[in-house]
């Protein structure tokens, strides 16, 4: 039985207008033009709602008229694909939302059982009127996108709201506790926080291999919610019973006052545990849980459009949470004598943390239940990232020393981490001296958080203007310049407070209070400059590098510079405290170290700018050339049997269902790029 195969154009090919012209065209040339190549890729069995999708149809050939075959029957057919079940089987009738079984017609026709295969477009139902419905929009954004972005924004707001409350509260607990001071913070970060963070990530890695994504999310966030609720209502009221105050006093008598920080970790161990859990909330719940979930459900286009808005929303959460901390801290003023006002304030703030934690879990459950199961939503199209090279400490140091560009970039990262720690711990020690009461300390921290949110929000709006008008070099030098000016003012007030007392008295402030305010301004402006300028400039510096330097340089900085910057300041302070006896005695030396580090930071930023600007210009020039080349028409050589010579052909437009088609051009399935070892039989 002879079998002929041809492609049905489905409206893409127009026949001759007169029968004579049609009859004069040889059948062989038409079949040569509408040739059928083996289909290498499987058909999509279920198109998106309302969109046409290519389908392979098979008819019984009855007779020819004007060199075109007429069809009888309308059922789908395919031949089996090797090593896998075909998506379409004989007798599967195509409908708009899926496939339905239909009995195969058994015809006892004596005519030749010649089959013609055609690739056409499935026609939508009568209710669709043959057109694709325009997606619904609200404020210029598709409603389907808002179903994901709005819940993510609310979740991010709640997480950041909680983080601000926890960050302010943890400092109040460990700094103002009896028998403790700000000297505990360097020891706490190095010997408690870091080991627990490493242990938590190892546990998280183990759980991620055995639990589903939803179960992993709840397994991580629920212990945080339970702990913060238990701390506010159970652990803090029982601090006198659970803290080994007597043992800590005996150890301090033996070791001496210079070991006040390490001994205080034992003395107020429950407060230290709260400190670590609050730090982990920022690194785990924000970085791992939220951003992992957001990257999982959003597309690249949605991320480019809405992720910057999440940064602005974070600062709005900072403003409101600062006001909340301020409100609960001032409750002490309305209470009678003998009432522990800080305990009541702590219960109120932990109640909010627990409530918003439950709201976060509810939003996560709702998104997974009602949003991600909606088939009309666009799915995440992110491809799996290439695995970064895992450089050891030795390889990382060798790579950092081999490249001046990467070495300067590493200096920026290390200098920021050390500088901000040197000033922050010293400032918190003066803050306790000015506000010894937990409620007063917490009230000031609420104002501090609100001011930080406002400053960062404003700097984010200005950062684009600064980068576009003044360039990368000026933007990169703003953060160290702010740190240098405010740092010099802060340490000058500490070291030369007494000579400046008459001058400051005219303004109604003491040198201590002036140092607290200047230190607060230093922290506010340095953090806002870091979030709005330093971080974008640091990431921009990687762009013009070649692929190998970019990947290896980022891996080396992650291995060496980030931990060195975060723990470097703490290690310097620990050495100074143990050497000179206290943080106050080591203040002049800390000021000198800060000056040297910031000057090295400015020199590295200037050196990096001289290397970055030429590379950035070259990168911009290459992008312009590639875009211009992409717009030029491309010469495509047709096979000898289809065309007599080269044909100038523009890149086809891509239709909604992913097929590259151009109007008036016959649909062809080209298998030239496929594996030649495959069979040449038609496949569907």
C-alpha cells in the first residue's frame, strides 16, 4: 500500500486563484515545496487556555482535485515515538482543553488507503470567536501577576516588621542586663552566633533532602515563632531562676574584669540565645525562606519589575516597626511603682511577632493552595544556575592576590564589615551609659529604626540620580566618606569631651549625649548609604569582568572577604578589650584603626574606578554592536530542491504558543539540527 505525506498549510499557503493555474502546477513541485520532515519534538498535549496550538491531523485520502487532496474523517493520528509513549494515539479526538477518546472509524473502502498528514492550528471553540482574550489588568499590571506579587509583598512586610522589633530588642537585652555591657557583643558574635549559624545551615541542608518545600518552610519558621512566644511569656519572667548568677560572679572574681564579656554570655545565657535567634531570623527567614520562595514562583520579567519595590517596602516596614517599638517602650510611664515595665513591653512586642509569624504562615499556605495551582498563571522560567566553583581558602587567597581588580573589590567588602563593627559596638556602650533603663534604651532604638528607614528610603530614590549623573566612582566613595566624617566626629566627642563641654553646654547637651546622637547619625547614614549605593556598586563591579574572573572572584570574596569583614571587627575589639582591660580604655586605638581602614577603603575605591570605567565603556560598546547586528537581516541558504539559491530571510516572529511563524509562509518542520542517527519515520 503506497503512502504519501504532505503538510497541510492550515491557512498559511494560498492556492492559485484559477483552476487552470492550479492544474498547470505539477504535483511533484507542490509536494517538494510542502515537504514533510520527521517531527523530532513531541507535541504539547495541553495548550494554554484560549491559545491555539499546533496539532498533527491525519485523513483518509479520497481523490485529488486541482492537485489538492480532499479529506474524509477528522481524527488525530500518530506513530509511536521510540523509547516513550506518544502524546497522541490513533483515535484521540482533539478538543480545546485536552484530548478525548474516539472510536476509530473502520471503513471498508476499496480506494487506496493513502494517508496525508497535516500540521494545522487547532481552532478555538465558538465562544472564543477565533481571537485570544486580552489579559485583565489592574493599574497597568496583569491580575494574574498581582495574585503572586501582592501576597509576596505582604509576607515580606511582615518578615521585616518582625526583624526590626527583634533586632532592637536583642540589643536591649544583652547590653542593659545586669552584669553585662556592650563588650559582650564581639564575643557573642564570634563564639556563639557563628557556630550556631553554621550548625543551623547544616541542619537545613539535611532537612531539605528529606522534606518537601512546604514542610521545610513550616519546619524552619515554626520553631522561631514558638521560641519568641515562649521567651516573652515564660523564659523572661523566670530569668532569676534560670540564670547562673552566682557561678558567673565567682568566675569574674577569678578571671578579672577584662573577661566581663565572655562571663556575661554564661550569666545571661537565655538573652544570648534570644540574640542568636533574632540574628538567624534575618539570615534564615529573609534570605533563605522568603527569597527562595519568591525566586521559585516568579518569572524573570516579574522579578525585574517588582523586586526593587520590595526594597522600598522593607524601609516602610522599618518605619512602622520603629514606631511600634517606641509605643511599647513608653508603656512604663503609665504603670505604677514596682511594676516591671520592660516585662510588659516585651510581652506586647513578642505577641506581635508571634501574630505576624502566623500571618506569614497563612500567606504561604494560601499562595500554595490557591495561587500556584491556578493553571492560568505564568510559571517561573528560571533555569538552573551553573554551579559555582568551590574554591578552598588557599585557592581563594591565591586568586585574590593575583588580580588587582578583584583585590580592590575585596578591600571594599572587608573594610565595610570592619568599620561598621568598630563604631557600632562603641556607640552602643555609650548608649547604655546615657539610657541605662531597658525601656529608655528601647525607646531610643525605636526612633533610631524609624530614622534609618526614612533615610534609606530617600537614599534609594536618590541613588539612581547619583549613579547616572556622577558615575560609579562618586557613588562608591559616598559610603566610606560618610563613615569617615561621622566616625571622626564620634570619636572626637569621646576623646575630647571635657574640653568641649562649655561649647556643648550652650546647646543644652552633654558630651555623652552629643556622642550618642553623632553615633546614631553615623549608623543611620552609613547603613542607608550601604543599602542604596554600596551594594549596587559592588554588584555592578562584577559586570564587565570575563566569565572566569567574575565567577571565581565572587566565589573567593564569599569564602574569604565576607567572613573576614563580619568577624574582623569583632576580633579586633576582643583583642583590644583583653589587652587594655575594657572597651573604654581601647577607644583611642579603635579610632586610629578606623581611620586607617577607611583611608584604605577610599584608595581601593579610587583604584577600582580607574579600572571599572574603561571596562564598562567597552561592555556598553559591545552591547550596542550586538544589538545592531541582531537587527540586520540574515542570509539563509535554502536546499536545492526547495529554492534555486540563497534567500534573504528575516527572523520569524514568535507566536503566543512558542511557534515561529510569519504570515504567508508555509509551515515546515526542519530536522536538520536533530541527531542524524534517529529514524526518519514521521513522529508526533
